[in-house]
């Protein structure tokens, strides 16, 4: 991915001042019945993997905090986006009475 960018940062990723370098690949909106959840896919030049973050987390009525998925990585942007959607849909249940969406302040 981005061979020219890789050349710019080659040798710099080992620099102690540099924590890393990521590229935002894209932001998609998952339109649910009562909430739009944005999914941001990023590429990490250090690990060479894609990961994602979401704009909102779902908190079920019996939970004291929202369900925050563990860090997931994939080798392709399509793969990580599919995984993100599956995870969101597995956590969210529109039948939960009293459940709510919580904004991810780090998005």
C-alpha cells in the first residue's frame, strides 16, 4: 500500500520519538434502525495491518458500561470492514428495552 509513502517512512519507524504512522483509509456509516454508527478503517505502516474504530458503542440495559470490542486487525480493508460490521451487529439488539448508544469520545 502506498509504496511512495512507505519509502518516506522507511527507517523512521524505528525512531524512538515516533509512535507510529497510520492512514485513514475511509469512513463508512452503518445505518441502523435507531442509530448511525460510523466505522473508521485505518492502515498502520508499522504493523502493516488494518484496524477499525467506531463512533458509538452499544450498552445493553443490564450492563454497567458499553461493550467495547477488543482490538481487531486484518490484512485487507475489506476484511476489517466486514469484521467491524459483524461485531457491531452481534453486540446490538434493537429489542433491548433500555439499551443505549454511547459516543466514542476517541473517534
